[in-house]
C-alpha cells in the first residue's frame, strides 16, 4: 500500500471534530468557520448533474433552487431540496460546508429522461469554477496525502482516466503523471439503474430503490466511504476512500430514458467515491480459498457483519501475493466494493466466506478483544459527523449488527455461525426470515404488546413507498399494515431499446403480484443513543427454529430482494432504546439453538463419512 496514505485513528479524530462543530467550528480547512458564515455546497439533480455554489448568510432553500434554475436552465418550482433524511423547506443552517444536496421532483412516478446538463448562465458566479477534484468527505482524515494532488497534476498534463470495463456501474481508473493507475472513481449517477449508467442498466432516478431495494440509487458512494471509516486501525484492510466532486469530459452522460450516449462530450461535474487503487494479482474467484489466511478472512468477516454487507462475493476480494524470503505462497486480501452495505432495512446479506473452512475457526484473542472494544454509539456519532447525509435507518442497522456481533462473539460463536444466523433461506421460491430477523420480530412483538405499537407485515416492496423522508416541520411516513401477528409471526414454522435494459420492465411482475391491505401510519423520531447498551444479556428462555443456509444469491445474480421482514426506522428514541435491550435479551437462547444446530450438522457429516456400504 502506498506510503502516502496514513491510516489515522478515525473514530477519535471524528469525535474530536464533533466537539469542534458543536462549539461552532467547521472541520474542513485549517481555519474555523462559523455555522452562519460562508459555506460551499454541491447540488445534484436527479439526472446526475452537479453544481457547486457558495452559500451566503441570507441564502435558503428557495434561493438555492433559483440559482440552479438560472445556472442549469431547468424548472425547480415543483421540486424539493433534500439532504439525507431532511427535506429542506427553507432554513439551511443545518447544512455544513462541502455538503452534497439532491434536487428531486415532487411527483410520485418520476422519469429519468432529463439528460445531465452543464451550466448555461452568463454570469460567472453561476458557473462552477472549482478545482477538477474537490474532496467532500475525508479531506481532514487524509491530511498529508498527495494522491489527489498527483491526479490533478496528471489531469492538467493530459493524462486522462481509463474507463473500467467490468462491473455493472460506471468506474474510471484515474492515473498519476507516470500513467500509473492510482485511484478508482465511481460516479453516483453511473451506478446500476442510475440515469447515466454507461452499460445499459438504466431506468431509475437518483433516490429511488436500486440494485437492492434497501439501498437507493446514487447512495452507494458514501457507503464506500462509511466502510473505510468504520475499518478502525485498518483492521480489515479497506483501501482509503473519500467522497469527491470531480470534473472531466470522460464521464458518461446519457441522452434521454433510452440511455444512448451523448456525442460531443463536454466537461461534466459529478459526485463520486474515490478509492485508492491497490495493485493486485487476481481476485478470490481466481485463487483457491484454502490458501487464504484465517486472520484475513476473520477480519473481513467481522467488518461485513458490522456493516451488514449484502454483496460480499469473490470478485470484490482482491488477492495480492506477498513475495520475499519465507513468504512463499502467502497472500494479502483487500476488500473493496462496499456500496451495498448499511441498508435502510434488514435485507438478505451475501457472504462468500460463509462456507470457507477459515470461517469455522474460532476467533483469536486479538480478534475477540477488537470486537469487545467496538462501540456502536461512537461509530454512529462518527458517521453522522463525517457523513451527515447518511440516514438514521442505516445507522440503526449498524448499531443492531454491531450489538449482534459483540454478543455472538462473547457467547463463543464462530464467524460462520454468525453469518448463517444473518442469512436467509430460499425455500419454495420465497425468502424465509433469518435467525437474526426472527429475533428482531420477536423483540418487536414484545415491544408492541407493551407499548401498544403496530408492526409491519412482510410484503413485497412497493418501490415508490419504500423509504421514509424526514422534513424540518413534518415527516412523510410509510403507511404499514397492522395485520402482522396472524399473517407473519405464526407462519414461520410452516413449510429496450438501443440495447438498454430498463428496470421498470423488470419490476412489472412485482407490481402485478402486489396486494392491497389495511394501512396505518406510524409516528417516529430520530434516535442515536440508548442507556446501558453494554449490559449483559439476560437468560430469558425462547425457542427459535433452526434456519439452514438454503440457496444464497449474490447481488450480481439477483436484482432485488422482494421481501422486507424487519424495519427499524419507524420507532422513536424511547422505543428504540427499549427495543435494543429486548433484542439483546432474546439473543442468548437464539445462540444456544444455533450452537446445537452446528453440533448436529457436524455429527451428521462425521456419520456420513465413516459409514461403509
């Protein structure tokens, strides 16, 4: 790994920065700035166009939209300015400098036919005069790094990026002055199904459900950064990653909904993830997994559990040979592609390592100590500080999975057993809830009985109503059914054109199968903490059915998960605190059930290999 990249203690630095912000300072740049002072923001339209602008003290959401209308020559009257969960009706005081905002149209069935436009205003103030690459998230964490500077120097000397041919989304190798690839850049509007995807997978606007229904189109970039930030002490070896605004003419811009490429390309600004490129020899799919170090598999698996990685396949585990004396045959693993982690609701994860023998080896003392030191509250606060656009639902998934990992490791489960408990079965052409989801459902059932709450019925996802959006003054909440206990909890024991692929056609079958149900809205509030989160789990009794592996599918093999069993975002702070405590109480008996299932499976394997016929 390049010596230019220093891996700081990201959590401590983030918490220190959080304290500075609370005192009225900013964490970008060497000088402090008042929250009321001049700030620079980046606004992205649904079609992917990005415009950087400086906010004045008197600016609000309406003035920002007017500036966009003049600069991009697009209508903004029937549109909303959003920042993560927030809909910015007027006040912009909560927006920090270098924040990326999204301009969305206020219609239910949005079209992605509007091409990405470049600024057209005559006033120089309306045009984006920024540097070729501006770091939006990660600038402070990468102080002293010369990587971005090297790329900018190369760009100014005519060294152009090279498009990445593999994968479903758009990616580009950015090079240094020597022509060496030093970083990979993935624009958010070129993700699978995004408006400017260069490989034909189009049909969605930014902010709509994407490759996974629990991850929105255009939001995989900051998840890449989140995975790096959560990899404390470079434990899992995630390459350094930042969120940037980058301008270049090589980026893809589609003309209309059919996704045909526009000719006479001009320089286009895009928000993207930028990750250091690590030279490697091959990926895990081209190399025998038996030679991989146990420690490397454990460390990557620990990260995957924490961030609920829904797509850890062999293609995103890079393998690099370690040459030298006494190192013959030794390799290093580099995990990449974390854009489908931290979903907004529990989904079906995919862990390639779950069947590898290394995953069945018990954790080492060092690994157990690392897990013990993990603090989900501190991690949540750190991500809120570094990635203010991240949604509350994603943070709750992080907290839940970290608690689950800590309790499972303390009980003595190995990595494979933990992965099995998080994974769903695919039986009779339907997903069945995982052991983790069953515990979540039981905890919700108990809380609902005590607090007279409603709980949602697992059903096919209606993509237009999947997500909640929080406003400054009001909240748009997903209406959910309260007919949950009879139909869900008690049934678990029973057995285009131009070569472009529009996702809307792939979703027709889902829409045809949708069923109407009685709806009831649920009120929720934001939450970030609970009391005594590290207390010991109680020994309350509970019986859970054994859940085997069944058939698992990578996100590259399935376009979406059709069912959502567990949703965490529809609880207020007090309910969330009690829910987590009840969740911890129910884990111990679930672990006992899993351990018995593991022992029984091993006995069957031994019996099968010892009998002679």
